[in-house]
């Protein structure tokens, strides 16, 4: 259940929201008891700011640390749509997150257009993300469970996207399909709050082998994917953007 403080952050945003969803560990299926809440979404800037010479508030970031730790990041609708038209799996995961805090009819339209935004080039997003996570894991003096889980989550999300054309960010659900025997134990450690637990040398060697195996599989799946070379969503996304801006103008007092 989404805490009231997270819902309040969406309600109290200084601009109207097109949507707000939960990302991070809660979306990925392995929140520890003290995991922060990652709230992501799209805000709608007023027309007078969009056409002015002053700097735009295209991205707004707010951090709170009261009863719970909250990290809120929203993009203006134009910036978010431009991100959707790039091979950026992260914004697709935010758009399609099943943990919805605020929604609108336009949010549903964007979700329906998500498949038309996906191309074979999203492979590069997931490969690069996984490699960066693995480097962070290797750099740790005492390697922990948390970065390892993020690495395997990204790899399986990418593999599944290349195979099915579908975004699935929940590691537990992904593992119901791919059945990697070590994933349930890692998730259990994280859920119990043991993500800071360090791994022994034998575990690290095992996971290094698993990382390279899944990395190779991601590359192979990308080489044979049926996903298209380019997206087809731009006209429809442009239509949504124009309608949202005009609606914002009409609501001015």
C-alpha cells in the first residue's frame, strides 16, 4: 500500500500532474523495510512559462525524509514525451508502473502508445545500465546484495523486452518466467533488510558467471528480436502534447 505521505506529495505538486507512479525497489519487487519511495511522473507547465524567455522547470526534484524517505522526480510533458521517443527503458517503466498514485485520461493514452515507442535499440539502454550496475558492484570493498539485485533486474527486463516486446520491471515476476535459482534468495535477503549484507568470495564468483551469462543472452536476444528499427509513435504523441497544452491554456483564469 502506498503511504499517505507519498500520495500527499503528488497532490501538493506545484503544477498539475498528468500522472505519478512508483518506481525503484517497490516497482522492482524487492523493497526492504526502510526502502525509500521513488515517485516519478509528468507535470504540465503553464503556457506562459513555456513561451517565456525564463528558464523552464522541465524537471522538478523533491526529497523528503520525515516518517518515510521520499524521492520525487517529475518532467514536464514535453520533455517526458521526448524521452519516450528515445530508447529509454527507464521512462517506459515509469509510464507503465502498476503502482499508480495519480492518473488521467492522457496517462492512459500514453500507456496505450507505449508499444509504438519500443524499438530494438532499447537493448542499448538495458545493456549499458546493467554494465554500470556491475561496475558499481565490483568497486565495492565489501560487495553487497543490493547492487547485485539491480544488475540482474535490469538484465532480465532487457532480455524479456527483446523477446516479448513487453516491459516488466518486477524481478519476482520475471523470475517466474526465467527461473534463475539464485534470485529468490537474493530477493529474500533484500526484503528482510539485509541488502547491506556482504557476500563471500564463493558467491561473488558465482554471480560473476551469472552476470556474463545473462549479458551474453541479452546480446543474443537483441540480435534476433522482432522489435522494429524505429518507433511510430511521434504523430500521436505530438497530438497529446498539443491537446494538453491547449487544455492548460483554456483553464487559465
